[in-house]
């Protein structure tokens, strides 16, 4: 034990060795005392007093101000430092503890007086007047509380608390009291008979008595009932004499005198008889509707497969029984389908006339046709007839018809080739039905992976539409039928649709840039790209200020109208199609597209032979002269004969072979250009770029084009000009900066002159701020040094105390060791 203790103390003694520097500082520090030498007293005298000015003229000794500051820091800063990081404080709240003016004896006396007063106040809370004596019924309450009057139980009467014999006999069936009755009558009978009644006799007597009382009550009740009936009979006899009958004429007059109901009362009664609102059926969620559609398609597919295998079409359908007009429907059952729902057959013409957002419910035509045929065979006026078995020829025809039918359920294609194989060999209507049924069978709410499948289907369908446009001839009818299904998928997955079309536009833009870098010129977009631009306008809003799909599409159109040169009528047709798309894009936002106006103006220039009279230069992609500058110039007026106005077909934008005469095709292009100019005039009412262009070609225009030409001129002339042409703003030229030095006259060195009052006030505040800032920094440094000295003093004092304790422990250990050694030597001796 001694060894371990020595090791611990030696380890504790190592700490003071690290404090050698602090010990040296402590040893070298010498305390100095300020001597009160009268010759060292400094007196700051003031010449005169100024009202409101703080005086700084004090009398002090050298170092006195420093000692005052140190004492002030000890009272404030040192206390805060010692109380730092302490969660609780002990505050002595005894009276006069912090009052230095009171003597200790006065504090003790005052505390004793306050303690006696507090105890006295507690006792006097419920204390009444001691001079008055409280009594109750003439007895003192103080004496009553002593309980001197003790009641002796022997003084009470013996009969107190006992029950009567009759009560005991009636409720408890006898006992000792029944044998010793104390009534006078019973005593006389007992004395006469000189014997006591037994328990059985008493019980029988009690039973007879209760039966007698019951008979008496019954007799009284019967008598009361007879009296009541007699009284009622007498009352009926005299009641007729008291009632006075009124004649019938007076009753009729009283009925006629009843007031008529006003409108308000009639309305209240009508509202009371109105039919109450009946609750409607619960609206189904999109998930429930999708589930019902898939189940319906699955049932139809199962019926088709059964007919293919030779089963009858009506096996699964419930037979319809005949109902006469007199049938009361007595035996109706809730679970039975009593009535057949109404249905109508959708024809091909109705399907073609449906809009873009068509739901595609015509895929149930085969089901409705089969139901109609069954209804014709089964439901007759005379009643339902039994079904006839089909012959082999009819069965074979039914199987062939079922095989020729389009399936009702499809799996979503995984690749683009799967979609092509799925739609190959089908008509445009059937292709639309296949895509619609694929969506219904693979709705996102019906499976986990259906959402990704339909998102892929949108990309495949978009690629398939582009392939249909590149075929020769292009299958525009099939594209028109598939666009509604593409719109439905876009509404279901807008983000996936946005990414797909963005990738198409990015690829088209990059390909155009590459061709321009290599060849210097690029051709107009092909028909598939034109259809993609049209689909973009149908699927996404074009009136947004900035849209992730329509904005790049409009930029692509502008780039094509500017950088693709016009070298043939096919290019003119493609450019006009792009102009139609641009007008469609800006029809709601009315955004000005200069590329559109430039292309229309250049197209009209192509119809003017003498371009020198126009007085306006052309902008690319058009050229004022050259091989392709007269593409729309008409040779003579006879070439316009036999031409009629019609829409510009899309097929002409890709066909190099001219089916119609060249002059008729030129007139068709001019007609489309003038229609676009008219639309632009209505869209941009301040448009003034075309009037001087129309006059040279007016004589060559046909009757239909002349009418459009006059309407455009009237629209332009009647529109007020609200915008002036853009010109540079006239400004005074800005001179160059001169590096001439500024000469300021300085009268008094060290003083600034020429400044305003505000500047002088600002400088004064800056100087005062700097002075106060420096003073605050100085005080903070002094506080830091003071705290550092206090921390050093604490460390030094703790180290000294630790060193002292270690020395004491080491000394005691040395003494114990010496005594132990001495004891050991004695034992050896």
C-alpha cells in the first residue's frame, strides 16, 4: 500500500515542475506602495466655470487613477469572471446583510423582532377576541370541549332501541316478541285462555288477516268502478241537453267565410310536397375506371376466343325472359339483371368525325353487334324462343369471323420493332384501336411496370409517325388517326413526352448545323420534321413566354426560314408550311417573328419580274437576281384560266414530280402566301411592309387573288401606325477624359477649407467615432490583461498549494519510512 501511495504522490508532484516559468514571474514580481508625497500631487486648475460642461480638473497622486481602475474591475469584471459557467448562486436574503451602515447588533435585534412578528401573525390568523366567552345553549364551549358530562349506559331505559312484536312478526316471521305480546287485548285473551299461542297459529292468523284485507280492497275497487260507470251514464244523458246544434245553413256560411290562403302559404305547402333530392351514384376514380375497362376488354377477348374454338356466342350471357305489360314483377331478385341496358352502334363515319380527344369507345362495336343480333333472335313480341343449335357451316363462318376480328387485349411493345410488327397490315382505324386497347390493358394503376411501358410506347409511337411520313407515298391518314392516342399518352406522362420531343428537336438542329458547316447551305426540313413541329403545337401550349419544347421548336422554324435557300417550288411549299406553323405558334401570344415577315415578303418578290421598281433590297435566303429569283413569275394571264383556289397540300413539300401544271402550282403558292399575309395583318395591326409590293403584280393576279389583295391593302391602310421606325438615339458625344491635375489653394496647412457645413459635421463625427473606437479598444485590452493576470494568479496559487501539499505528503512518507526501517532493525536485533 505504501508503494502505491508513493507512486501516486510522486505523479502528483510532477505538475509543479511544469510551472517553473510562473514561479519565476511570481518571484520577480515586487509589490510597490504609493507614497503620499505632497510634491508629487498633480492639480489641474481651471480658469473659469462653464455651465453644462463636465469638469476634468481633479486632484490626484501618481498611480491613483490606475489603482481606482483596478479596484473597479475587481468589483465588476472579476465577479463576472468568477460567476462564469455557474448554474446556481447562493444569495443571502437576511435582513441587513448587504447594508454596510448597520451595526451587527442592530441587524440581530431587527431580525429577532421580525421573527417574533411573523410567528405572532401566524397564530392570530384564526384567533378571536379572548375577552368574550362563547356559549351554546347556555353552556361554555370551552367546558363542552372537555367532555366532562359522561353518559352512563346503565341509566338508559331497557326498552330503548327494541322493535315491536307486531313489526318483528310481520317482517321477520316471529321471534321472542311474538310469544310475549304487550298489547292489552292479547293480554286479556292470554289471561282468559291461560295458554300462549303457538308459532303456527300466529302465522295462520296473519295469513287470514292479509286475505281479509285483500278482499276488502277488491270490494272497494268494484264499488268505485260501479259508481264511475253510473256517473258516466248520467253524464251522457245530460250532455245532449247541454249541446246546442247549429242549422246546416249557418254551417255552410261559416265554411264560406273561411279566409283564402295567400301566396306565401300556398308556396309553403307546395314546397312540402316537392320531391326530395336523391343521392347520386359515387363518382369512380380513374383507377376504378381503368380496372373496369380492362375487365370489359378481357371478357370480350374471352368471348372471341370461345367463338374461335366453336362455342356459341351467347353461352356466357344471361338469357332474357319475356315480360308482358301486365307483369307486376312480383318475383324480382336484386342480384338478377332484369333489364338490358341501352346501347347504340358507332359507325365508321361517326368515328371519322370524332375530335382529337376522342375516347376510343368504338372498340366495343363487335360486342354491341353481337348483342343486337342476339336480341333480334331472342326477344320477339310473342316471347322468347328456345335457341337453335348452329350448323357446321354457320359454326365455321362464326369461327372465321372471330378470327378476323381484332383482339381486345394487347401487351405493351418492348421495342420499336415490336410496335411495327403489332401495327403492320392493319388499317389506320384498326391501328388506332390497337394503340387505345394497349393503353387500357396496361394502365399505370393496374401494374407496377406499366408506367415505364407506356412511357416507352410514346417514344415508339412518335418514331412510328415519323416513319409513316417518310414512306412513299406518306400515310397521312394513319398519322391523323394516331395523333389522338399520342395526345392521351402526353397528358398521362408530360415529362416523358417533353424529353422525347426535345431529343427530336436537338437532333434536327445539330444535323442542320453540321450540314451548314460542311456545305454552307441546308435544305428545308423534310415532311417528318414538319409533322413533328405540328405535333408539338398540338401537344404543348404555344402561348407560354418560355416553354421547354415549343420555344426550341419556334427557334428551329426561325432558323430554317432564315438559313435555308429557296431554289425550287418544293422549297417554297416547305417554307410556306413553316410560315403556317409559325403563325399557329404565335396566334395567342401575338409574338412578332421577323423571319416570318421576311419570308412572306421574299415569296412575293419571287412573283415580281422587274425587281428594280420595288426600291427594297432582299434579305437571305432570297436573292434579288439569279437563277431562282423568278420562281413564281407568271408567263401570261391565260395560264390562270382553269385554276381554282384550294389548300396547299403537304405532299407537294416532298414531291419533285409536278402533277398539276406549273402555273397552277405557282398560283396555289401565291394564294397561300396572301392568306398568310392577311392573317399577319390581323395579328400585327401596325404592319406596313407590303403595300408597295402588291402593285406590280396586281395585273397578273386572278380574280380570287385580286379580292384578297384588296382586302389586305384596306386592312393595312385603315390600321393606325402606333410605332415609329427604330433609329439610334441622338446623344451628345461624350468627350475623352482629360488627365489635367486639379489645383486647390491651401491657405493654412493642416486645415481643410472650402467644405460645407454638412461635410464639416461629417468629419467631426468621423473623428469622434475614431476616438471612441480607440478608447473602447484600449479598455478591452486593459480588461484582457487584467483577466490574464487574475488567471495567472489563480494558477500560481493553485500550484503553490499543490506543491505545499506534495511536500507535506512526501515528508510524512519519509517519516513513516524511517520509523518502519527503525522498527525493522529492532526486530532483527
